[in-house]
C-alpha cells in the first residue's frame, strides 16, 4: 500500500455503482509512514473502514533474514 490512490479509486467505483465498501484487504502493506502514522492507519481514519493486509513488509523482511534459503540476501538487511 502506498498513497492509497488505487484503493480510493476502487471505492469510488463501487460506491457509484450502488455498492457499499465495509473494509479492504491489501496484498502487501509496505508500512510507509507520513507524519509518524502509517498510510494504512491514515486511510482507515479517512475512509472510515478497516484495512487488512495479507502480509507486511516487516514480516517479509524478517522471514527472509531467518530463512536459510535466502541467506544470500543477508547483505541487504544490514542495520
């Protein structure tokens, strides 16, 4: 999830067709922040709906760090 433009556009299409959005699911929450708040949290407040994610970037990175199969990527995860 980035700025939520695609989500907002989708909600507009659904609403204009007579539907009502009661929540949203995104595949990957990139956990980007604006002014100390995640974009997901900001959008939940703005749109007044819950937004769930299948995966979060932090979880994906943690998995890659711990996985022996992807140990060759460890140089990208130095803190």
